[in-house]
C-alpha cells in the first residue's frame, strides 16, 4: 500500500510545483488520510522540499486513529502541549529551505493561517485550493473495493431489518438497530447518522430519527451507509407499512423511482454533472414537484460521505470512469410524507457494462 | 426562553461595540445555538446594527436541526444554491449601515473570510475572538439542569450494563449497547463516541472500541456521555473482571482514584485552572507515572464536549461558580492496561456545599 500513498503525494507535488509552490501543507483530515494512510487527530501532512512529514500533536499510539500511517512517511511528533501541528509544519518547511508554502485555505481558519504567517514570516503562503479533493474524485480499484464491501454491509443490515416486525417501533430504535447491524457485519461504523423517517416525516432528506412509532399505512424511508476502511457509501429506500399501499403512495413511489432511474441511466464517462441532475429533476418537475426539491440529485462519496462531484443544476464538469456517486432524488409532501430512493454507483464505460450498482437492495415498492 | 437568548445577544453586542465593531457575525455552530436557540446546518447569526438575523441556507423545516430558533429572532432564508450564509450575512450587515464586522477568525476559513471581504469591500473585518466561548463558560441553572439530566441518563445506562454479563462480549458491542441505552433513557444521542476498552486497551483516553472481547482478569474502562437538549456530559469508570483483582490492579486503581479526588477537591470558585491540574497530576507524578500523562486533567463541558476552561499545566485563569468541568486523570501502562476515572462536576461555593457531582455512579473498584 505504501507505493499508493507515495504516488498520490508525487502527483500532488507536481501540481504544487507547477503552481509555483516549493512545499505544501495539507490539513483537512480526509486529505491527510488520502495521502498518508491515516489522519491522527490534529495531524497535518507536510510535502517538504527534501522530505514529507506527518506532523502529529502526540504519539500516534496514544490517539484514537483509523488506518495506519504509510510506513515510508516520517512521523514528526510534537511534545505534549506542543501547539498547532500546522504551525510546526510551516517551521519545518522553512528548515528544509522552502520559500513558499501552499496551504488549504478552504480548511485552515484565519487564526491558524495568521499563526503560520507569524512563525514563518519568510514563507510566502499560497493557496493549494481543492487540489487534493480533485485527486480524490477518481478512485482506484482498491478504493472501490472498500466501497463495495461497505455497500454489501449496508444491504445486509437493511435486509435484516426488513425481516423483523416494524409496526410500533420508534424511528430512533430502528436507526440504532441498523447501526448495530452495520457494526455486526464488519463496518468501522455508520458512514453518517442513520436516518429513519415514518409517516409525515418520510421522504425528508437527512431526517433525524424521533420517537414517532411506525404505523400501519405509513411510508417508511430509511437512509444508511457503512464506513469500511474509511470509505463511506450510502443507500436509501422507502417502503409502505401494511398490506395495501394507497394510490397516492404508489403514484409517488413510481414517480421518484422513474426520476432515480433517469439519473442512474445518465451515469457515463463524459456526462456533464448537471445533465445527470437534470435528467432526474425534470421527471419530478414535469409532475409538478419542481418546488422544494433538494439542491442536488447526487454527490461523490469516498473518504467523506459528501465529496466532489456535486450533481447539481449549476455544477460544472463531467464524470470520469471510476467515480462513485449517489443518485438520490426524493419528494416530501408536508404533512403527508414522501419517498426517497438512493443508490451508490460507480461510473463505468458502456464497454464495461455501464454504471456499477453497489447498493443492490431491491427498489420494488415493498409492502411490509 | 426567548429572553435568555436576547440577553446573551445583548451581552455579546456590548462586548463587540466596546471592541469597536458595529456588527458581529457568529459562525461556529455551538455559538450560533447558544445565541439563537438552534443552529440549522450552515446557519450563521448576524448581530446587526438595526436587527439580528439568523441566516440559513434553506428553510429550517427541511433541515435536520436540534433545538428551536428563538422566536424573537428574524430568519433570513437563502434560496436553494444561495451560497454561503456568512457571505450573505456580510451583505446584510452592510445594508443595515455597518462599517465594521467582527467575525470568528478561529472558525472562519481563509477562503470564506476572503469571500466576505470581496462581497463587502467597504466593511472593515475585525476579530470577534473567543467572545462567545467566554460567555458560554459560566452556565445558568437551566443549562446545568440539562447537564444534570444528561448525567443521570449516563449513570442509568452504565448501571444497566454492569448488571449484564460482560465476559466474552466485544468492546464494540458494549459501546453500541451503551449508546442504545442512552437513547432509551431519553438522550438526544451520545455526547461523543462511547469508549470501551478492555485488557491492554484499558485506561487509554479516547480509545476506539475494537473487536477485543472482555476476559477474566481484565481491567474494563468505559467512558460515555449523554447529550440532553444539546448539553453534553461525560463519565468514565474502570472495573475489574473476575472475582479477585491482582495487586497491581488495586494499587493502580487506588492511585488514580486518589489523583482524581485531589483534582475534585480543588474545584472551588477562584481556584486557578492549573492548580486543579497540578493537584491531580502530582499524585500520579510522585508515584512515577509523570511521563505519558495526558495534556490536561479536565475541561469544561456544555454545548460541546470539550470547551473552556482547560484544566492543564499552562492554562491561565480561575474557576467561577456554575462552571461545569470534568476531572479525568488516568494511567495507561503499555501492554498491560490501565485506569481512568472521569466525573462531570459543577463548581459551587463552599457555602452551597462545594462542587456538585453530576455523575454519581460509584467509584469503588467493582469486581464484575
């Protein structure tokens, strides 16, 4: 694995040097993990002129950390109460002879940026921008394999829940049970707070579980994901409780299903982000649900649950092969409830069979 | 409740005006919640020259949010894809005639700060510093009551776990069960990721639960907390598994207990933060465990689990009445395990009976 991280750092260094900076300071935790194999709390990565250093605020053994740091990378451990690793890293960059340092201005606070400036006044601070996030968009097969396992775990947890009795249980309890099952099946933990929504809550994006109990006739919408070796996936499904869904429930379900399929079918290398969004959005729009739709139809996943690209009306850019994204349209009718359907897929060329669906739980409307 | 938030905002406005700024922009979520009653995702609070506004990136009904916004506060809701609420707030500050705006430089990123500067070039940007965090240090009785209920919930969850069979169960499962019990007893959720550590892992601060199973003869250390109405408390206890603790276990336990008691006994209005730290630390130090001790012996709790004050060797300042803090010394012996004991207490004057212990689970060494 060590070569993977070294290669990633080389690619970043090339970008950085091309941008005129001799050294780079990576502080955003998911970016540190991507380049170093692990991101101990507070740690930053210095791509120095002479060598790369993972600068930690304490011995990594004593800190709760996911992943193992790349063994080819030297650790620089600050003493207890040794201050901000980002400030120490700027000092180390200067010691290696760098006269300029690219930092993540979208992550560093103004206060930390100023502290770096004062400890290393000779260092010209530039903006690294989203360079690491951009490297992270296209995944290698190792990364996709982690997402695939995470998706299997989420499918299993959801499948088991559907076999149990649901009526009378609260949203909170169902969410906790799903999270327990994720861990039972080998997840590091949930990829994000599990959402379970019943009745009038159903179909709300990111709904936080309440003490509302599942009742006959409800829509039940569930959104969960597993983290596996740091990689986060997402699945969302909506069910009806009871033997016979009402007509409005069937119609709404079919509509959201059609929108989600339209979005999925647009996933191909070269497809514009906004066209994927539009394909799904216009199905809902032409049925009169254009108002109140979420700002995006899907997004990238990886070391973070919400990463580039954004599949949204104003997003610029095109999909590449090996980019995992969600497609997750939904409609929520205030006071009545609604439907969300959410999959994680990997963009693949048509020659390879088209988009690879990672979350394979059925999307038929199940009456439970 | 509305008056509480209005009074807090008035106190902040006074500080801010005294510092020469006409308006203030609060972006750190816990600070927004403290002043506005709720912090919808991404929302910021503008203390304007004419009126205060909670600037949200979407209708608050559609967003998963804890707490209710103060009804006396006007909401300013941006359209979908309406950009950064902090940038919009700077624009609104200018529209109200402000020529200067204090921002939270320790929270705003360099990129957002720059975006504010470009949308409102006539606005002088100053630093609000930790003004809101400082207001948050001393709690009112309503806040302490939330912490007290949270502590009761954590005590209950822990008490129930101790009645069950522990040998053979994994750290992960015990942690999940504790979190389920927290929610069962009415918590919003865990205050932080529950830590369960057995055998050689025991006594490690912030240990993330693994698949290690509890065995006879182990130390078992547990650290958990409940969030209740946004307020977060913390309790940590260490137990021995089996009928007869080894001598080294009894000695180590007694030592950490003595250190923790020494820290607790120092809690009084007017006591220096560093003296509380030293009281506990020197007990461990004089027994030869000075190396490898954590950077702090305790910290404030409230809307965040780790807030001011820090009870640490170099901390400046003195305790006030009605400040809730943890006292949580621990010793971890690599390869063998260790002990942590952690309480949440509220500083009270001696006339009121001295420090109020919120987490009342026994600190006797229980053999389970």
